C-alpha cells in the first residue's frame, strides 16, 4: 500500500533491482557457494576427487606441521609487511612531489603508472633478467670496475624474498602514487593558505592535517595492497618458481601444487581456507572502520 501518495519502497527503481538479480544470484552461487564448499571439504580426506569422508581438523594439523607451509607463511609476512610500508611511503612521497604542479606532470605520472599495466608474469620475467648475475645489475657494475661487487638475490635463499619485493614495489608503487595523488588533489586549497599564513612548516601540515584528512584513501589503499599480497603467485612463479629449494614459496603456490600436482584436494582446500581467513582478517576491520564506525559515530 502507498502512504501519503508515495510508492512502496519495495517497488522503487524496480528495473534496476531486477537487472541486479542475475549478478546477485551469480555471486551467491559462485562465490558464497564455492567458498562454503571449499571450507566444508577441507575437513575431508579428498585426494584426486572430492570425498565425503570427514577427518575433522587432520588436514589443518598436517598443514601447520608442514615446513613448506610455514616457510610460505613466513615469506608472505616478510613480503607483506615490507610491501605495505614501502609502497605507502614511496607512493605518498611521489604523490607529494607531483602535487607541486611540476612541469610534464602527465608524462611522469604515465611513466610511474606504466609498470602497473603489466602482468605479474611480465614483471617477474623482466626482473629475473635484471637481477641475473650474468647480464643484470651485477654484471653491469662489475664491468664499470667494481669486480668484487655481488648482487644475486634470486639465487640466495636468505634474501630471495627481497628480490621478489623489488619487483613487486616496481609494479605497485605507481598505482599507490595515483591513489594518493587523487586524495591530495581533494584537499581544499584554503587549508594550505591557512597553514602558510600561520607559518606552519609544510611537513607538519602533511603530517598533522593532510594525512588525517586522507584516512579513507589510506584505508582503501591498504585493503587493495593487502588483497594483492595474500594472492601473490604469478610474480613468484615467473621469477623463482618457489626456489632456490623452497625458500621463496608462498601460500598460493602451496595451494596450487597440492590441488593440481600432488592431487591432494583436502590439503589444498585447507590451505585455501586459511588464505580466506587471512583475507577476512583484513576486510572485517576495514568494513567496520568504513561503515560500522560511521554508524556508531
């Protein structure tokens, strides 16, 4: 029934709601259904094909007692923490420089953003060549006269993850710079004028005024970076294939190898469920900060 001549809310924008039905159904069936199915079968002893023989938490116990999985988690933590810190810091500093209305800004922005247009496979191969000791950075420096110079991170188990980090920063920093630059361009010019009149140094203006005002941009950027870190796979395959040994393994490689090479679906499902949990750990606080915090405020 209509009240006060206003149509029932249920029938407002009816065409748009009907058009969204296929997308909603697809999301429920493919994403939610597939996720629940994966978590359910992670408690089974499925091998080549799914089995409904439940074994409780045995797959998770095997997972966390596997040295390869523990190595992949350690690598992901190192890569993730360093990537979050450096991409945010470098991206913000580059955005600050471009925000000074420099000449050829569009050219510099395009150059910095170009690596993001490349796939991780291409990025990994490019940096595999650059870091190759025979014709990469090490060879170039030695040809300049420093014959004792050594830089071969992809073949050193102790620092191989940092070789991957270099490639990841090269690709992702430009994108973060563009996000930060968009946030800086949204700051009211009157704030800058007021800070200059009051004699506040530029670094204090950025630190205590601009950055707090860009909180939504920082949170969104953190979520995007974190989601990319959790599913890190292509870059590792292209650069090291998980080597040398298992020193550059990541969780996504563990899942792929157990599901499609070792033909152990139960173990692969358990590992992918743990990856899902890590994503939820990132998304739930973000959703609360973006929506729940505003509601309570």
